[in-house]
C-alpha cells in the first residue's frame, strides 16, 4: 500500500531535497523503518533512542495527530497522507 509522506524543509537534506515521498507501510512504526531504508539517517532525526517520535515533531495521518490515535501503531491505508511537522514555540 502506498502512503504519501510530507517532509519538512529541515529534513529534506536526508531525502535528496524531496518534499514528498511515497512509502509502503501498514502503520507509522513501519513507515519510520521504510523511511530509514530509503533515506538513511532520517530515523535518528525523527525518533528518540527508544524508537518513539521525538517530542518536537508531530506526525499527522490525514490531519489527525497520531498522539490522539494509536501512536506508532496508528494504522495506515492506501492513499493516506502522513505529515511530519516540527513543533513551533513562541513567547
């Protein structure tokens, strides 16, 4: 199944400057592994030592935050769109 991944500018150095990628995965955890296979080094920027998404990055599946779904076990369907969005803080 093909999933479209939207990559933020700060991480595009790992994707050969591509803003979108197509990956095959059944859930977010598999998607992270698939991204690492096609873009070596990117998973270390996306995940902590435990393999969990970093606090300052938000992952959305079709505009739904995975923190309010099933985290890295969030299921993916053919045609889904996954956005990786860096957290923004202000003051």
